[in-house]
C-alpha cells in the first residue's frame, strides 16, 4: 500500500510522488521517512510548492545530497511531503495544493514551510522527515505540531540539490516524535569531527525572548523552563538584544529578502509565475529591497553574530521559546497573519542571524495545543543539543 492511501492529512504530494527503498542494513534499517518537496530525487521533477516551478524545471539528474546517506543507512523514503510555495511561509497554507492538517491542533495551521514533513511525523505516518529551515521552517512547525525538530548549524549539511530560498540562511533540518530518533538521524546526517565537551553545561535563559512570546504562551512555558533548568543544574538569566528582538528581525528581513531576490529574480522575470495571494505580497516586497539598506544591515549581522559567538562559547545552551504561542487559527485575515509572522520571526531570527543550531522540544501546551521550548547552541554545537534533548526526554517522565 502506498503512503498516499494512508495519508488522510494531505501531508504528501500527489503530483511529485516517489518512494525509494533503503539498504537492507544500517543504523536506520527498517525506518521510514518523507522528503520535503524542495529536495531533488533523480529522475523526478521537484515541485517546490509551485505549479509554475514544477512546469518550468526538468527532472533532477541526481539525488539531493541529503538523500543518499539516509538510504545507505537503511531508511526507506515513502514519499515527497508538501512545502509552502517556494518555502516562503511560516503557516504552511499552500494556495495551490491545500494545507496539511495539523493532527496536534485541529483547526490551526501546521506551520511552514516544512508543513507536510511535520504533519506526517506528528500523525505517525513515518518515523522521521526531512525539511528545510531558513527563517523557522522546521522549528515553527515542530512547535505547532508537537514534535521534535532541529535546524543545524548553517553550512553543516550540504544543500546541493535543494531549491534555494535565501542561501545565506538556508539549512537542512529534520523532525521526529522523540529526541532519541532525532539523534539517530543526526548521527547519519551530521559530518563527523565535531566532539561534545566534557565541561559542565552552562544554561542561559533569554528573558527578552520570553517577553516576545504572548503572555499566554510565556505562562504555559514558565513551569517547563523551571523544570528543565532544575534538571540541568540551574541557569543564568540574560538579555539577548538590549535594543529589542524586533530590531534583530529587521536585520534578518532585509538580508533574507536580498538573498531571495538574488536567487529567484531571473526565474520570476522569465516565467511570471502565479503565486498565492500572501506569497505574492511577500515577493512584491522582496522586489523592493533597497541595496543601501542591505549594505547597512550586513555589519549589524556581523555584530550580532560576534555577540552570539561570545555568549554561547564553550559548553553552553540557551533556552528560549520556539514560537510566541500555540499554532494560529487557519485562514486568519492577511493583516493578522503578518502580525503573527513578524512576532514569530523576532524569535526565530536569532539562530538564522547567528548561523546557529536550534532544537525545538514539545514540552509545553496550552488549551490542548503544543508549544515548543528551544535549545540553542553555538555554531557546531548540534550534537550538544541532541544530547541535552535526549537527556531531558529520558528524565521527563
């Protein structure tokens, strides 16, 4: 039976469906996974959430770099999962192919742009899934769907064979229902040579990040933060951005928009694609990016990165909300969607600006809907995050 026959959540693509058996042995033998439909599969077209992209691109010549190691480790790919159009969304509401249904929060968005991957894992349709994360496209859906998700250090995993959104922020990421599975996948995907430290763990709590959450979201996370910090031996409170996290989002937005326009302006001019209304509005804004503003924002990003490098040096992890609150309701008015998106990105931009790894854990809830708490480490600290998340899961009860 095809995964499509069992998919009642609209998590998987019908228009680009392909499945591939993994090797008969290996560390992931017998496991199944889905691949976000912005990664190439040899011999098949990549949809990128856009009928016009699908129509104007030839079948891939080779697999995306992320795929062969998983297959060689014994995992079988059961299908391609939906992505928001051009991976340019945090809600996951695709105007062309429909919105995957969030099994953890019915009537609410699944989160984007890795919506299909998150929903398929949350629904138990497979063991893990591959997504991508530029501005939060693994972390936000992990939080909204009540699963684990990791955005690795920028550049740690090859993006060869992946459709770009904003290359200086794009990363491969993955989802699982438990931290142990997330770590198993990490052992396959993360290049060797980075060792964890034996030094005592230093834990920081970003107080301004919790202020950026909604009052209801912060209240739901507070007892979880208290328990996590107790389990990890205590924590120090710090302020990430004295000038305010929304000002960091301004830096991220300008530089991300520049990247997006550089990546796609030639194709947009040539094809004149039909975008969904909200994605069309974002691309209209992208086209207006001011080069002088870009030049001003680059040194600000460098300063933020240096600050984060110093803060997270050594065996340090930072605690912060993944998203401001539970998943927003489906089909909010455009102005409300923009407000939700900007509030979320003021949190999600931190790892993007720093090129940092971030792991979302499904430890809190409100009104029966999940909220993620995140661990952030310094660049290259991916294994530290996986180890701490696994430790917390084993003692959570």
